[in-house]
């Protein structure tokens, strides 16, 4: 069975942009929650539960953000690499065509 590598450049670019937007959204959500204080919410039990959630959310969001950033960086670099290769191939074909 023959397997060819095919890359949809526009899809790869969109995926990279979406990952970048998700990083921004995650950071905005974290900033919004930083301004909420548990003692503003109600009962002692609710305040303690919110404090615990806030700690877990912060840690989890930081971990998720780091992983999304890593994937985003890789996808962005791949997209850039494919664009460079396609540009070089097009230039090489153009040079051959001009000489012919």
C-alpha cells in the first residue's frame, strides 16, 4: 500500500491560529478568575470549596496552557516549514522554466 504525505496548508494555518486563540482565551479566563475572591461568595463551606477549586483550576489551567503552547509552537513551525519548502520548490520550477 502506498502512503503519501499530504498537507493542507490552509487547514494547518487555521489550526495554528485556533491554537493561538485558545491560549489567549485560557489566559483571559485565568485572569478573570484571579479577581474573584472566595470570601465574596457566601457560606464558609462554599468559600472553602471555591478556594480549593481556584487552586486546582490554576494548576490545571497552567498545565493545559503549557501543553497547548507546545502543540501550537510545533504546528506553527511545521506550517512555516511547509510554506518555505513550497516557496523553494516553486522558485526552483520557475528557474527551470525560465532557462527552458
